[in-house]
């Protein structure tokens, strides 16, 4: 049976859970109304209560540790200028920040529930400062604790509420950790280092130390303890060949949950500290095979809530007993009336690209085949016929993203309609070690595009695939990859779909949000030093080569990749090939409103029916 796209896009997701102060209530986000809103439950699989009723997306929710009230975040029209709001037990909503021109990144409640911390660029759009604010204070009453000089985030309050963890990012793969004394404003640097080193997922431990994941002196991320007095770093759990990519700790009980990313699949370890670096492990929870995260402990540390998804499982919130591993699904996000057994799974595959492991020749003009393996997820429709199956190559963004085995209604729709689906994790993707993530930096940018070509050649070797009906689809940086693949290797493609993609690195860097420019230049190259190179790899400057029909979609309010990227590529490409465009005036970097998603993806499906 072929279900309409609208049914797939009505598959719901529940995630981002937070336990109430008594442990008897759970708040979470769910998109039942078409955009994520705050909902709550007091028992498993009960009918949930909707707590917010806005037309805009809610971005997070966090219960107070002492009162039946919560903080949530919301922006407008996808502009990412998140504001903070207080929702009390009677359903009354008060704006806490009310600075619509600034971004606010929540940094957690104090343990007494009297204050919360956040980072904001309200003083200077290009940098973030650290603020603390009382639960009864509003707007201007927030206390400026520290004036920053870059991209700052708050990692949480110390057990005695006197200090904050502050992280500063120089790039996606280079951070530093500080401790900020709230009363004096003194900032102590704990992680001086040379080169790019990640220090992420910071959390205070039960003994006053800071636990985090880092790749200092390692190719992969590992779990470590950072001594706040000496700055010494001790290994708690070695990641081995795979990243430890997240950690959550309940300070009072010493319970811990951390996740290892194994080939994209999340493997959770649950335990409790029996020393500063030694953990007694408990049985692992029984979660869907796929991706899990967003851990929230109950007030006594005996349970935790976690969001989980898989190839054939839409996202839901599960509650796990720490000591026994007993797992129970609390939310019941609907599947749009589509039986779960109709959803198709994916196979993890690897294909050889153009270079030998450890060598990185330029991609352009390279014809040798040698051996670097690129991982990908490959899905076939149930009725795949030999040599007749069209395929969508769906390229993730980032570029430091990673395609993982999570539920995708778009993928499931196209599989149901007879398309195969191919999701490569080209060089530059996270999850495969530090060396792999840097194989596409700056002058190596086009090597990742060559990986796409190698993936298409692998598809040609699959007996079910029609080599003349291959589609490139991607969003954000994945949109750039679509445009680059269409212009670098024009003979490979039947069509392309560019969603909020980069067409011109120069205009992108000139016009992206001030707070993002320095971080993005660390990945792509500097406007001052690398302008000529940036122009050479921009698809807009190679558009004469394009041969495939192109569909360009964007949000008018996109602060990351400004809408001008879509406008210029559509204008130039239509001189050579059929081009369709769709710009949403109430969206930003991607499409969050249900009616817009339905229009966007229904139009994409019609476009592919015409040309593929």
C-alpha cells in the first residue's frame, strides 16, 4: 500500500524529557500539533497533557529541581534567536529574557531552583556573555557575570551553586573548559592545550571534579575526569576505536550514563562511581537499536529518562531503572496510522574511495582506486527489481555531522514509493575518529565530494540499481555537497535537491550570523587568507557544468545559510537546466512547521516523479 507523503510527515516524535522535582512527572517535547511543544505525563503511556500552545517551535524544556515549574526555549520563524520562558504549574507563561534580537542558550538551574544561568549575545552579536538570573527576575534584571570574547556555553552549576562550568569553542573540534566563580567573576582556565582538541559534554561529578569527553592525545573521544584544582585529566573510560560521545551524571547519587558511538549505533553504559575514576556497571537498558540520548535523572538517581529512535522506530521517551536496567516506554508518539512493520530498515555498508588510507591527494582528476573505506547506510524497497530501482543519495550536513540509524519519515516515504536510499558518511563526518573528521578541511574540501562519486560508482555495482536514475539530495552543508556533486560530476545524476545549501562560500561567510563566522572559517577557510580557494570550490562558479534538473528550497529567516545562497544558485542554474524554487517566509535553517514540511516534501516528490 502506498501512503501519501502527508501520512509519513504526520509520524510524531517525543524527546527531550525532564523529570519533575518529585520524580512523579515527566515533561518532554512532542510535535503532535505540527511543531514541537511542551507536554507532560505522570505515568507510562498515559494520555499526555499539552502545556504550551504556540505556533512556533519549542526548543527545549527543563524542570526546576525544587518546584513544579519549568523553563523552556522558543524562537520565531526559525531565526534561532531563542528566548527563555517560565511555565508554572497553573500553566501561566512568563517571558524571562524578552530580548528578541539576541540568542539565549540555557545553562541549567541552580540546585536550589532559585536561579538559572545562560549564555547570550545580547551585548555584542558576535560574542557570548554569561548571565545568572533569579526565577522571579525578568529581562534587564539578569546579572552579567562574565563578558566573553567568543562562543561561550554554560555546562552547569557546581554542587554548592558557587561556580559554573563554561566552555569556549574556537571551532567544532576545538574547545576549552573554564570554571567561573559567580560571586567574584574570576574565570579559571582548566584545559590549556596546543592544536585542536575537543572538550565536550561537561558535567559536575559527585566529588567536585568535572567529567567530560575529550580527544586529547587520542584519535577518538574518551571519558575523563578533570580536576578543578590542578587541571589534571584522568581517563575514566577509553573509547577505543569509537567515540564516547555523551555523559550524564547525577551528582548526589553518583550515578552515570554514558554513550559510545559504534558505527553510528549508540551503546549506553549505566553505572555508579565507586571512586573518582572507577565505575560499577549496571545492566544495560533495553532500547531500540539505533540512537539514544538526552538523559535526565530522577531526583533520587534511581531512574533516568532517555530519548531513543531506530531505523523503524520513531523517537519516544523511555524510563530506565538504573540498577536493574528495566526499561519502559513512557510516550506513545503516533505513526500517522502507518503500521510499524511497514517501515524498512537499513544495512551498514562500506565502499572504497579514491585514495589509500593515510594519503589525501586532491580529488580533482584522481582516477586511481586504492582503498579508503567510506561507511554508509543502504536501504532497498521491498519490491526492488533488478536494474530498475531509482536511488536517492541523501548527504548529511555539518560537515561534521554523521548519518546514524534513526527514524526518517522522508526516507520511509521514498522507500515505500520504490526508491532505494543511500546515506554516506563521507570524510569529514564525525564518529570515526579525529583524523577522519579533518580529511576534508579547507584545501581538502573537494575530496569529500569525490567520496560521493565513489559511492555512486558503488551503487552502479548493485544489481538492483538503475544507474540512470540517481538523485542527489541534501540540506545545509549537504546542500553544498549536492551542488558540488552536480557540477563536479554532472554525468552521474538524474536530478538534484538542494535544501538550505551553500552555493558560494564567500557570500555565505560574509552573510552568516556574526557569532558563527569565526567557527565556520576554521572549517572552510578564511575570507582574508583563502578567498581565492573558497571561490574555486563554490558551485556557483562552476554552474556551467550542471546537467541535471535542480530543486532549490530555503527559509527566508535562515541565520546560518542566508537565503541569498538559494537565490543566486537558482538564478544562475536556470540558464542551463530546469530549476524549481520554494522559499518559506516563516522558516529558517530547515523546515519545522508541519504545513511547510508537507508542501516542501510533496513538491520534492512531484519533482522527482517528473524527472526521475
